[in-house]
């Protein structure tokens, strides 16, 4: 009896010590693979032990981290642009751009005026309208009077 009790005590010690528990898979680093995704023990506890909910919580946390990183990068970019907009180089570039835009608008107005003038000068007839000769008038057609007898083949050969 004492031997059996000693054996059970030894077995309990091995299973409860970290090395023995790790060897048997009872303990881990607190993380687990669920559905091909690493899920922390914290997420698993927050999900109440539901592995699918734990995966959703982990994905939401990753999404929020990415969103925060993007917002931070956007703020840095805006700060950098505001700083750049105050430089004389930027102001010079903007003046050049505005001059180019004014020149482009003037050229476009002149081009549109030329095209409008050309359209006024052109008198072309679209295909399929008005180019065919007029049909013969039915009143001018030569017909034999109704009282005459029609001409036959024998009349032509025997005068």
C-alpha cells in the first residue's frame, strides 16, 4: 500500500512539474494554433475558451493595429507636407504650375475657337442624305393614250 501511494505521489509530481507537464503536452507557452493562426492564451481566456471566437478576437486586434499604424503614417505624412508647403521651393513650384495651367487654358480656348470656326466653314453632307438624284416626276412620263391600241410585236415587224 505504501508502495502504491509512493508511486502515485511520484507520478503526480512528474505531471505537475513544468518539465513533465511540457513533455506530456499539459502545459505550453500559453499560445495555441487554432485554424492555422496563432492565438494567445489571453485571447482564449477572453473568448471564454471558444477557439473560433478567440481567432476572431485575434484578427480584430491585428486589424486595429494595422489601422493605428496607417493613421500614424498618415499623420506623419501630413506633418511632413505642411512643413514642405512652407518652403520657398514649394511656393516657386506652385507658381510655375499655376502659370502652366493659365497657359494651357489660353491655348485650349484658342483651339476651341479655331475648331468652331472650321465647323462653320465646312458644309458637308453626311453619308446617305441628299446626294442621290431626284426621282422622275410621274406626270412627265410618256404613256400611250387610252384610246389607241397597244403596240404588239407583229405591228413592229409588219409596217
